């Protein structure tokens, strides 16, 4: 079954909507990726700030780490682990998976690690006078950042849908306005008769493709009426003259044939011959008085 073909307006509208959909998809994707990167960097910055606050609360006495205040209170709220070399000095309440990951970071370089896509760990070495005495590990929950990212993504989708609908409606209206002259020209041309040679589209001074098309069609229809009817009238007159000549030639031929038949008659029938001759020709050509 052959599918119906789309009109020019539908194809243009479809092309505009497809382009806008592609642009919005790229924009929403780029926005989501950028927001995700920024939120991840923000979580890492928060974990680093907590680790630096925890390190500033520590002191080295007698070659051992000691805290001015609990590292998980005051200036460094959140989950904080303090390790002296590999030995755990302070530890918050955390799941076994997170606690095991924090212990694995002890003694290593400054780095971050994400555990189960829910917690961001940050390890910061404790160094005094160039000597390392331990490691501080802080944890930041990623749930609030994921909620923010999810909310922003849904908001971006809603905004994109509204923008797409607005563009589709506006494009449909603009295309309808732009192609309205074509509809009027089509309706006018369909209503014209073959004898309406003086009709014109009359869209004014041409300034775009459609008005130039209308002006071109008007120029093609601007020929005088006699240009169209002259050959027909001339042909009709020629045909009438030729028909008259043929009739006269046929009549003369018929008369000649008639005379040829009559002249062979006996002389006593000459009177009848003349009577028939007078009756055959029109009045004024041959009269009975000639007999």
C-alpha cells in the first residue's frame, strides 16, 4: 500500500521539529554531563575541606598523633577516620564496606575514592616537618548530589518539552503565513476559466520567491486578447472563404454536368431546357424574357 506523501508545509515543519529535537537532546545531554561533573567536583571539594579541617585539629606529641578536639565534631562535621600509619586512631559509625575502603586508603597518597556510588572518600596524609605520621580519611554522602542532579535533569526535560512545543506551534504558524500566498494562488487559478485572460495574481512588487513566481505568471498572462483569439478568428474566416469557394466550385461543376446532359437532347425539347435552366439558376441571372 502506497503511503501518502507529505506536503511542503508538513515536510518543512517536520524538518524544523527534528532539528530542534536534536539540538535540545544535545543541550540536555551536555547540561546533564556538565552538572554531574560540577556536582562530583563539589562533593570532592567538600571532602577535601573536611579532611583539611580534621588535619588542622590534630597535633603531633612525642611522635604520636593527638587531637585538640574530636575530629568528627566542630570544624569538621561528617565521617572522619584518623590513622597513625596503619593503626586506626579515630573512626565514625559507618558501614563495613565504607570502613574497609577507608582503611585501604590509610598510608597511601592523597586521593579520592567512590564507594558503591553513594559515598565519596578523601584521604589526606598528615605530615609534620616533612615526616608523615598518619592519614586522615573523610567521607561525604553523594545522595544529596544525586537528588540535585536528578531534579535538574527532570527540570531540563520539562523545559525542553515546553520549548519544543512552543517552537512547533510558532513554526507551524510562520510556515502557514509564509505559504498562504501559494494557497491563495492555487485557489484563484482553480477558479479561473479559460476565457479569464485578464485575471492576475497581483501580489504586488516581488520581494521573495513566491512573489517573484506570481509576477512571472502575471507576465506570462499579460498578452493581449487578440494574440490568443486572432489565429482562431483568422482560421475561421479562412475556413469560411474556403467553404464558399468549394460550394461555388461544386455548383459550377454541377451546372456544367447538367448542361452537358441537356445539350444532347433533340431540338424540339429546347423550350423545356430553357425552362429548367431558369429554374436552376437564381433570379436575376437568367430570366424567362431571354427566351
